[in-house]
């Protein structure tokens, strides 16, 4: 966590926790190399499957703990999709539910000591964001044809301003996957890095108690951030889906 430098000071390496390393050996990371990122992505998928498939396989009127959590997650995301996109968007609920569960489980698993934070990597969040961007764009043209371009034409604005606003709308539309991915990865990475820094200060006896208090407070905050970031990513997906289904609204 912290090492003594030649000058006698402490040297922190809070970003080392985000390095992708092979699970076996110390060779280079190739296209098909099993890495710590691969392991924790697989564990995320298994955790989601365990909750939604195994945990709810024995459904009962009086639900078990796992069934209760599964039902709460289902109802929470379903209401979000229905409220934001309307009845037309409910058919895309399975995709949005999968996104939410994957991100929230990845975020929470990353809070386990000695784990690996997959959603702090742009390689993961960019793929998720681009999948959403391409899905809603293709869906917009399939559902509305050329009418989807009405999303960029602000008909309520004065005629002279409409071309300028159209350019701004187009730029903001193509920036969506960038902001969508950076928001998630940046918040998760920043929180984990801060915890690592406080953990490094725990090696100094004088400020060790304060460091432990700070770690505890930051960990509690990161538990909240883990859920909030999954919620933000999901609700933005719903907003983009609404634009694809109703570009003139």
C-alpha cells in the first residue's frame, strides 16, 4: 500500500490496483489471456445469475431473502423504465435490467478487499455505453425512419436559430457515449484511489486512527456511489431510449 522511499518518506501507488494482470504467470496480456479483469467480470455474471435464477427458482408467497432482493430489483428497474420511456419502452426492460444488474454487481464486488474494479476501466464502460448508443440509434431509425432526425431539429425555437441548435444537438448526441462511459469509470476509479491513499496513511502510527476513520467513511460513501452510478447509467439509458421512441417529444 505504501513503501519507504530512499529519502525516508512514504510513496503511494494508489493506481496500481487498476493494473490488468494475467491470472497465471507474469507474461504480457494478450487477446485471449485470462486476467484479473476476466475473473471479476465472470464473477459478476455468476453473481447476477445466482440472484435472478438460483435465488428465485423456488418462488414462494413468503419470499426468501434472495427472492426479496430479486423482486425489489425487478420492480425498481421496471418502474424506472415505465416512468421514463412510457409503455412503449417496457418491451426493452430485459436489456435495461441486465445493464443495471451487471453494473451494480460489478460495483459492489469491487468493494471486496483484494478484489478488482472492472467498472473503473474504460474498456468496460465504453463497451457498455457504445452498446446503448448503437442500440438506441438503430432503434430510432427503425421505429421512425427519417423522422428520427427530428430529434435534432428544435421546432419550438426561432427559425433563424434552428440550424445552429441542430448542430449543437448533433454534437451533444454523439458525445453521449463519451459522457456515459467516463461518468461511471471516473467516479468508481476516484473513490477506490482515495480509499487506497487513506489506507497508505494507516501505516503511519501517529495518524493511523484518523486514517482508519477516513477509510470507513469513504467505504460507506463508495457503497452509496456503487448503487448511484448504476442507477445513473441506467436512467440515462432510459432517457436515450425515450428519445429513440419519441424523437419529436
